């Protein structure tokens, strides 16, 4: 497949540009729009608002929590592309219309620009976050 | 959307792009000829199409020239022609309706992306594309094929395929600009040079080019004009309005109110900025930072824009900025060479100011303490109190030395002691040496927003102090200490002192005498004769001589003795405290009834009076007694009835 490699390269370019000059050039922003479509602007907005937190446990297990615009907290996995938001379930899983939802894109962009908040939790707390999602769906 | 954020910027770019696309499409329809400028047009022939998500991926062959003149049979795949992967969005795909063997012209600004593993180059931003029909034969084919729907393979992307943003091999990663086909847009915008070592000297430049996400390695050189502490309010956060952590943070209610060290800095172009640094748990360090940092140059790095504030919204901040305007050296002019400088006397003071803060908990303020004081620095102009009282303008920042004579805390009991307003009565030699017209003592109100260090607080309660008030506010006949005012015990290194050494007082302190102009909440001295005693409010009570506890109890064992439950001991020598209201006739204010209350440790006169009174319970015994010069605090002055209520005080 082509698109993931293209998306990855684009995000790397953004990271590189940001590390060199603390600035993301216009053409990279437009590239984001081209590849990710309607998710691009909302994802950038989540980054502007510092909505992404990397949650890390002593074992090294991590996950991401993104505060959505509605005030709801969504969980994104770090080992695969997964998000608990309904848009992910619909656009990515069901319709295969998008690569990512805006929350996962916001996670990558926050990584690229060093805008992730950090939160250290215990193993138990991390497990609870993951289990809580299950309970909601169950 | 955040103002100045990336989302807002992309929105703007996207709108512009959309207009450009619709304009271009319209132009294409009306003008079917090939455009004159063919240098940057990418010409491709589609070999294979498939879909991933909503993006159409076309494996294409790049053609050297428009094969209008060639017949379809000539356009054969040859091994030398480069292969490209061209991506089209859903909308472009619907517009093009392309099929294998179609020739597409892609107009700029398209973008080329080279992948890490050097596969086939990828072409993006292909909004400006149109199909070119090779001949009449293909036109006919186009019409018929348009009716049958083509089946396109759709690749399902695995969720397990995540993106790795870390470069494993930095050296192998080639700069896209080296490998690009000569074409107008470059994917990697190299307009911004590496700023790791570059030190900028313009705050405005940095703010405007970096946006709200923050600056990383960029540094700005500024001069520290003032150092002070601001109360750190919990709710005042920047873009972290999002993230509520799952686990509870340790309770902050029991912590003492936090205080934040702040700098007011100015760049070579005259622009000011307030920089919020770390929280200080004790404010003893403020004096040190003031002494070491004020007037020096420093480099700011890793700052984040908290707010852009204006004159109307931050009166306190701008009154301080106004006191530093106009600058004492000519300013640089943006956009012009460093040699040309502008005269600053006619420049209006700034109307906006950026408030910056540190990113990610690290402080990036490099102050060169060894360096000399900068020319741009304006130390506080010290004046005598007499001069300050004669200032006509309102909300002027003023600095002065003064002896603190008396301190009074406001009496709101629901407010913690260290957050209450304090009233200080101060004087200096310029006021003491005056005969008429100007008060000898001035009241300075210290509000809770003016941060006082522990040292100063203790010193003020211990005794009379000589205090330097830096950047207090004068207005409406009052001096107040607010946010950004600093009270110091030690002399700052640099002051512009007008005239003689204002700090020494010659002779004992004199207060204004009680007269017809005396107002409430002031202090004065009075003399008079006792004309009456308020018998109903007179009483005395014993207090513990160790701790001052006024609520002594009778000893359970021996009802003759007194017991203090705070010290948990018997009080053998209690201190007698008295409350007595005495009416005086004062020649300096003969029309008023003067009522003086004593309820502290009694001073000379009252002791005599009280003893006489208590012994005899005869008002006669105290009537007519002369009262010497008594220092008092004026509680209230009423005109109907004409009465002045005072309280005897002891000066520090």
C-alpha cells in the first residue's frame, strides 16, 4: 500500500521542519490537508489546544488520551491505529474512508511538534483506562 | 479555532487553494488550448489505478512532452521513462474520471514527495489536473467508456501499520530539495534558516513568525527593565484548558498562595514583553533577582505566547510601561539597517504587549550577570514624597524611600492575614521638614496583589523600617502598592536620586496635629484636656504576661489565681489591659468632640488617668487633666454630630 508510507513521510517532514525552525511551512500544512482531508484542520486545532496527553506506566506501556472538542476524553492506542471515538469506528473501520481519525492524527502531530502533555500513571491506572473503554462499549 | 494557531493557518491556506482551484477549473473549461507556460506542467500517462481510503493512486509514466502529436500506438511503455505514483483526491478523481492509458496534465503547484525507502516518487496536491485527449479516436472512446463504470481495486490498509516519526538513519535521509525535478514548488520549505545559533533582537518578529505553538531553539535578546513577583492564579493557564489528568493531583488548598517571578523586558526596537517565569514558594529571592538581573541583557529561548494584551485591559502593566517611556536611547527601526535609529521623543507609548511564559517547565533565560548594565535600562526615578504628592497626573508609577511609622491591617477576618490589605503610614525628610500646607505623614495602601516577601513582612511588624517603594502607583491623592510594585529593604544598585540623600531623618518624627482638615484613616498627634469619660465602656482585664492571651480563667485548684490555657500555666503576674474612652477638648479642633479610645497597653497619660479613675471611680478625678502630645489613629470623622473618634497608637 502507498498511502501509509506517504502519510508517514509527510509527518516526518513536519517533525523535521519543526525541529529545525519551530515552524511548519505552508506546503506541509497543505500536504496534510491533501492526504488527510477533513481531519486535518480539526487535528491541528487539537494540537493548538494541547489536547493530547501521552499516558505512560512504569512498565513502559503507553497510550494517548485526547480531549475532544465536546469535552470527551478519547483513548488512542500506540501500538496500532485505534481510537475510541465514533468517527474512527465509522470512517476507518467500517467504511475504510480514512486512514486515521482526527484524534490519531493529532497524536502524531503532537509527537512531531513536541506538544504532547505527559502523564505518568501506575500500571493499575493504565489498565483501568483500557478497561473503562471496554465497559463503555459492553 | 485558536487565533494564530496552525488550524487557523491551514483554514486560510485551504480557502485560498479552493478559490484557486475553482478559478482554474473555470478557466480550463472556457479555454481548451494548452497553456503557454508548459515548463512546470507534469505530463503523465496512467498505467494502473487503485484506491486507498478516498485517495486514488495512479501508477503513471512521466512523459517528456505532450503526446498530442503522437498516435496512440506510439505511446508505448518504455523502460527508460520514469514511473511515478500520482495521488488524486476524491473530488479530483470524480472530475477527471481517468482510466488506464489516459494522459493527464498536472499543473502547479503540485508537490513531489520522496519516500524513505526510495521507492517510486509520489506526486501530491494534484488539484490542478486535467485530462488531455490524444485524438478524435480517443474522444469517442471517452464518451462510451464514461457510461460504463470502471471497477477500481481498493486496498484495505492495515491498522497495524503505524507511523514511525523517528529517523533511524539521519544521514541516509536525503534532502528532498536535492532530488526534486526542476519545478516550482518544493515540498520542504527552506526559507527559515537554522535558528539554533541565531539570536534575534526583535520580539515582534519572533512572535509573528512562530505562532502560538512556541519557539524552540530561537533566541531573542532583550533588556530586563524590571523584576517583580505576581500572584500566581490557579485558573490562569495557557492552552492547557484541555487535559484533565485521570489521577487526582495532590491537593493544593493547603499550600500557601503561590507567587510567580516575572520580568518586564524590552527589545532593541522598543517593544515590551512581560515574561512569566517559575513559581517561587518563598519570595525572599525577589530582592536578589532584582539586584542581579535588573538592567542586564538576557536571551530568551523556549518561550510560549500566553496572551497579547492591550492598554485597555492591563492598566497596571501599562502604567509601568509608561513610566519607562520614552526610551533613553534611540531605538532600532525594523526593516532598516542597523545604522539608522529613530528619535524616540515623539514616539507614542506602546499600545499592546505580549505576555510570554516558559514551555515545558524549563527556564530558558540566560542573563549575563557579569555584563554591564544596558544603555536601554531605565532605573526607577526616586523622588521625595513632597514631590510625589504634587504630581498632577493620575496612575503614575513612582518610587521613593520612606520611613514606615505605623502599620494597620485591614480588619476583614475571613481573609487570611497575608492576603489582607495593609495601610502603612510613612514619612521622609521632605515631608518632615515642611512647615505648612503639606501633610507630614502619608498613607500608603498595600493591596493584596502587591507581593510582599517574608522578610519585609516580618520587618514591618518588628519596628520602624526604612523601605524602598519601587513603582508604587500615585493617583487621586493616594499612593497605593499594587501588582508590580516591589518593596525592598535594601537600596537597589542603581537609582536616579533627585537631590540630597532622602533617607535620613533628622530629629524625632512629628505627626500632623489634629485640626479641621484631619480625615479618617490617617494618623495625627493631639493635645487637650479631659472633659469626660465614657463610663459605660470603661473596663480592664488581665492578660497573660507570656503570650498575651486576654481570656484568662480562674484556676480550678485555687480560685484566687489566674490560669492561661494557651500556655497551660498559672499566670502570676498578669498584665492589665484597659479600654477607656476619654473625651478631650482640643484647642486645635475646638468645635469637635474628640473621643480617644485606648485598648492597647496603656501609654503614659492613660495609665495615670485609668489608675485615678479605677481607684476612685470618680470622673472628677480625671477631669481637667492635661493630655500631652498623643499619637492617634483617626477612626472616623463625622460632621453631624461633629465628632472625631480616635485610637491611641504607638509608632513603630
